[in-house]
């Protein structure tokens, strides 16, 4: 986990769900300015049973939320796998990733991978390396030591750019 002290008015938790590795990143927002707060990767023990892995993921997300006090969360929607068993396992992890911030009272938005890539990388088919470079440009103090953490920061940045529209859409429905 890497962290920098910052106290912006709004903190957004971005999440890139996975059963083996879940990336997380927190971005501070003040007006149109973004500030890096923290990021990391949660690695549930691969040798543990499914229930234990999901509980570990939930506990770590709860710890991160309590420590950094984000007010909103954003989760990347998952790409549907051709392998049904893998898709089901990823779906279980994604459920925990959606549940943990909701239980903490955070509003949780969801964004497609293409929208995240378009919002941060300039087009919907940006490669992971390009996305990581753009995250570093937008958040120069970010120390994303893994692609999962960089992806999670990208999700948080995407939410910072689209949150007002999402709130208006939600209020209208």
C-alpha cells in the first residue's frame, strides 16, 4: 500500500475487482483538481477456501474505508468471461466489492472498462500501460506498484469526471 497525506473535501474510492487481486485507489477531489491519496492491492490467500477469500476481501475493504474515509466509491464493471466457472468466481468477488462500501454508507457507482479507458486514456481501447501512464500524468504523486492499483485509480478518476452526471441521472429515475 502506498499513501500520501491529503485532506481534500471529497475522497473517492476506486475499485478494480478480482478474486486473486483487487486493486483499490483513493483520489481526492476539490473542484476540478484531483489529488492522489492512496492505493494498493488486496491479495486474498489463493490456498484458502472461497468463503475465506471473500471474507478476507471484505475485511480488507472495510479496513481501507475506515482508514481513508472516502465518501463515494466507484467499481469497474467486469468483462464477461468465456469460462463460466471463472465468471462465477469473479462475480462473487465483485459482489463483495460492491457490498463493502455500500455497507459503510458510501454511494457506489459502476463504470464499464471502456468508459474508464476513454475517460482517462482518451479512447475506449487504451492498453493497460497507456492507462497507467495517464494515471501517473494526472496524479504525479501516485505510487501504483501494480496494474490493479493503477486501474483502480483510473476508476476513481473516471468517477470524479462523471459523478455529477450519474447523480443527475439517478435523481431523474
